[in-house]
């Protein structure tokens, strides 16, 4: 199992390096002076994938705490999450068309927290308020963009 995890982690890291070095620069233009590069978000995402791949391989090689694989059928909770989370996203997309990004984002964050077992009312209020406020601050105030 450790060999499989090592190979999978290194393959993931190699794929991320190929994306960072060749694919993203070849497919996404650099952008204009004074503009955030369109390559920024893909590069940050792929850097996260690279870090994840190296972490998986390193944990397998050096005896990290990767939980053992549990073979067998999916649990009932996993199957219900497979249906419920995409349904929540579709519901949030429907609310987005009706009410805009604020209620849709609040529904998505609060609904996901409820599905994951969060029952603390303070956390259920602070999660969407905090994430939407930080998103607003980043998009509208810092970057100066608009949504929609």
C-alpha cells in the first residue's frame, strides 16, 4: 500500500509540474501590464495540487499518518452525500438566478455546514457571513472587479 501511495503522489506531483511549466504558460495568455495575470488562479490551484502530491508521497515514504484504505462498499453516509451535495449546488444555482449571489452563497455555505454536522448556531451564522464578507472585500475592494 505504501508503494501505491508513493507512486500516486509522485505521479500527481509530476502532472502538476507539467501543468505549471508547459501547459498553463502555453494555453493562457500573460495579460496586460497593470492587470492580474489570467494565469494566477490556475497556477495557485496547480501549486496546491503539487503540494498535495508531494505530501502524499512523503507521508508514504517516511511513515506519515495516512489512514489505511478501507476496502468494501460505500457507506450510507457517503452515498447520501453523493446525492445531497450536488443537489445543494443545483439549489444554490437556482437561488442565484432568483436572488443573486448573497443568498445563494449563504445557502451553499450554511447547507454544506449542516450536511457535515455543524449544529452550533454561531458557527452557522459566522461561516457564510465571514466567507461572503471576505469574498466581497477581495473582489470589490482589493481587486476592483464586479461579479456578474
